[in-house]
């Protein structure tokens, strides 16, 4: 029984780690898109191409920023969802000690 709880706790920790990595990637996507001049750097283009797959299609749209970029509300919502899900998993993990 104790081993099963330890394995479950480890799996929940891995899920938390994946959600944090997804949140960091979405944050990078938001920051790169927000500053339009940064989005033209080759490394930023690659990061944006990879992180676009993580952005949920919620239909919120985008607005232009004063820095020649755009703020993507879908990416912001995805970031919020990832952080909320990580918080819930962390809360559940506390019960498996």
C-alpha cells in the first residue's frame, strides 16, 4: 500500500512538472509575441513555432501592443489553465504521503 502511494505521488509530481514546463513555454510564447521586434529573431521564431502547438484554440483572438507585437488571449488563457491544473494536482498530491 505504501509503495502504491509512493508511485502515485511520483506520477503526480511528473504531471506537475509537465504542466510547469508547458506554462513556461506558453509564457515564452506570450512574451515573444508581445514584443514584435523580438519575434523576428531566428531563435524566437523557432520557439514560437514549437509553442504554437500548446496554445488552445478558444476563439479569444489577439490585440496589437505598442511594441509592434500582439497579445494572444488564447495563450494567456492556456497559461492560466496550465497553472490552475498544476495547483489542483499539487493539492491532490498532498493527500498521498
